[in-house]
């Protein structure tokens, strides 16, 4: 088994040690580890001279190389994402410019007539009307009927437009009152902030205290379904049932900047967006989640394909368009109809 396999299985223990050490941070954690080797093992005395130091340096350099590689990949991904956003913004700006130029170059839809042109046009209309009405006893009735039809059609159109508007409002009724996601696809609330990817949720809980926070000052309890975070002796900031189940063994918390508790949560279902952290929170509109902010690159090929299909279908449904499965069925039926033109499909319905 390689040295890297299962290297994260002691993360919980080491995080607990770091939290208990408090302000000492990394330096005190390393010092504690080497103290253990000195007092409880023959690490220093058992090896030949210089062997222990060589072992430590090799391990340091190996992990430094891995850390540098991870940092390099993140910088490349960030640069690529930034470039993609800039190209998208530039393309949008160019498209908007083309539309404006096309609108400016086109003729106005309504053209104003001169007085002479208006008089001439009215005379021609009156002449044609007199010719049609002359000698016809039904002319007045016909004219009246046309006037009624002209009056009715705008009413029918207005009624139709009103009905279509009502249907559109009904489609969006379920999303009314929901909050827009923040830049991290989560929500900024008065007492804390949370963000998410498809696989993880990260919660930041700042505490307004006059002293540097330590692990013993806060309460952080979590189970498969519940989360509780607060300052000892004070009401909890978060205390409730979460949106969905989490992996308890992969969930951890730390204190950042001596003021903020950060809880990192791993989802069990990695194919959904959470619309709230705990069920007492206000909902966000997951239709407005920005997939570019999620770490799709972290998923394996098969899972990523399934997630991208899910997001595509979600967007299509939101716009009232066919999903990928609906389109596939339609393509199959279109192909069948072309192969069998002798069959009548005019009254057929397909689901």
C-alpha cells in the first residue's frame, strides 16, 4: 500500500489536536509530534546518524511537491475560468453592439405621413369605400358587422395576452419569495454565510467577541441530519435539521482568524443543490445557481456526465423546453415518421 492511500483517515484526530493547541498553530503541532517521537519511540536513537533527519526532509519535500502541484492546478483552473468569463462577457458585449447597430441602421417601424400624403390616401380610401357600397342594400349591414369584428378582435387578443401572462406567472409562482443564491451558490444570512458545490457545503459563522476564540469556547455538534453551532453560555447561532443527510466522518470544523468558525460538510447525495442549510432558513432559488462556481472537475467522468445532464434538464424545464430525454424520444419518432411516410400520424399523441 502506498504512503498516500488512506492518508486522510487521521485528519479528525489531527484537527482535534490543532484545535486544542489553540494559538500555537502548526508550529506547536509539529513540536508535539516530534516530542512524541523523542519520548515514546527510538526514532532519534535507533537509526544511524543523520538517517532520522534525512527521513524527515524526504517526507517534507515529497509533500511540498504535492502541495505545489495542487496549487498549480488550482491557479490554472482559476485562470481558465477567468478567461472563459471574460470571453463570455466580451461575446455578450459584441452581440449587444451588433443588435444596437442593426436597430440603428434599420428604418423606423412607424413612418409619419405629410399632410398631402394623408389627404391623398384618405381620398383613395373614401373612393374605394363608395364604389363598394354603391347600389348595395346590404352595404350598411356589412359595414356595421366589420366595425363589430374590428372591435372584438383587439378584445380577444387582449384576453389571450392576459391568459398567457397569467400562465407565465403560474409557472414562476413556486419561485416567488425565494432568495437569489450568493456568489458561492449558497446564502448570506444575518448571522452566518454558507456556500456549496455539488459535493460539499461550507459554513462560516463569525462571532463578535473581544477575545481570540479557542476550541473550548464554542459548541459544534453535528450528526447525519442535524447541525448545532454556538458560543458556550449563549443561544446557538445554528440549531436545526439540515436540508439533507451528510457524511459525518468527512465533516470537520476549524477556527479562522480567531473569530470565525468554519464547518466543512460533505454531502451524501452529490447530484443535488441544497435550497437551504437547515430547514428553518429561507429558501434560495436553485434554478439561479451558477454551475461554473461548482467543482465539476472534481467528479469522475460518469458522475460528471450525469450531473451535467441533470443541470441541462433543469434549465430546459425552467424555460418550458424539452429535456434531453424528451428530445431523444422526439428524434426517434421523427426518424420513424420519415421512414414510414405512408402512415398517418396527424391524430397521434406521444408521451
